[in-house]
């Protein structure tokens, strides 16, 4: 499998690290915003072709599939361009920052028959897989999910502390993780509401938000999000179930009393990003739809659209 990666930033390198662990995969092209930093990343990972032009990469015959780690606002158009060029595509979360663009990507996937997967990593983290397997096995049901998504981002910087060329978003990016995961674990979302704090005068986005969800099973989810949190950063999930409580922190899991739970045997890796990429490649090779296909995650983006309209009104 010959992969091109677009977006040689902090998250792009996470994918490159994961891809190194997958047999039979070669990264043949790297696309970045500026040439010199992209060349440095390519040299680090032994990638032969470097460019700042995605179209140049899509025209190459040594590219079977593309992973997009580019700014959110580019995701939909670039995903469509990849499929039009005959390439399978994995789009990092979020698929888009509006529903119309997300629906257009789904339509193009149906039209071309290409694998189009969205990087909803929480479906792949061993911690969340552990809980999902128990739900599917009939061992427990979720009563409530309490989720905290906290960052300190009062300026446009990425996970490496470097300037960003685009603005992140609590609703269309960070809430997407939890909205999709809640539906994946508890069933279709039938009720959703949100409130937000003041709009940042320079970034033009809300820096604090609260979202409440209810699934068809009757389970509820309370999600708190902030870019103002000066403390432990990341997203922390508390599953309150009818048969135990679990707290998930990315790939790690503890019970309600902070006792560690061994999730090393859940999958072939403890790295959720690597597992996500493994699923993308396996779906292409096996001619099937992947977990977190564009079709399967569309309900999430329809909920986000509903919440955005409510906030605007």
C-alpha cells in the first residue's frame, strides 16, 4: 500500500509514526504548506517525494491512498479531489466545518466507490474499544457519559506550540469526537442542545461550550469544552454504566476508583492513531467499508449542524 500524507504538522507526524509499524506500507509522498519544514519531516521519515501542491501528488502513479492532516477548512474539497483522482482517502477529524461540505464528501464517496474514512480516533482507542466490546457482548449499558475536553489555546498554536495557519473550533472539531463516540456506544442521538460562552475578540470563536445529548437508549451525555483551561489538557471520558464505571484517557483506562484496567490485549497496538490507519488500509485491501466510514459518521455532523443552528439563533 502506497500512501501519501498531506499536512506535515504535529498530527501528521503522529500518523507517520503509526504507519511505520504497519507491514507493507510505504509513504511515497509528503505534502506540506511550506517546502523547507516539509523537507525536514520527509528526511526524518525517509519519504522520497515532497511538495506543497496536493494536485502534484494526486497525479502520481505511486500513490494508492491519501491521509489528509490539513487544516479543517480544506478537508472536504481535498477529500473530493482525492477521490476524483482515483485515490482512497482518510480525512482527519473533522470531516468538514459545515454540513453541506460533509454531505458533498459522502456523495462523492458513493459516486466513486472509493474508501473514504474519517479520523474518529475514539472508536479505535483501546480504552474505548474495551467498553464497546462489553456493550456489544451484553455485559453493560451506558447510563451516562461525562466528558471534559480542555485545552489552553488563546492563540492560534498547534499541539507542538507552533503558529497555526487556521483556527480550531470547539463544536466542529472537538465536540465531534464525543458526539460520534456517544452514538457509537449508546445508540442514535435523539436530543441535543448546547450553550456557549463569549466569542473571543481575535479568534472569532467561542472559548467555552457545554453540550447535552440523549440517545435512543435513554443514556445521556454531558460534554464540557474549553480553550481557557490552564491545567491538565486533553479529553477525559467517564462512563457511568449499569455494571461499573470507567474513565478513559486516550488509550488508557481505569475504573471509577482509578484502578488501572489492562487493555493491552484489546487490539494489536496500544496506539489509537496506528489502529485507525490499520483499519483504513485493511478496508482498502479487503474491499469493504471501514469503521468510521464517511457514511457511518454523518449522523455526528448532522447533530453538529443542529447545535450550530441552535447557538446562532
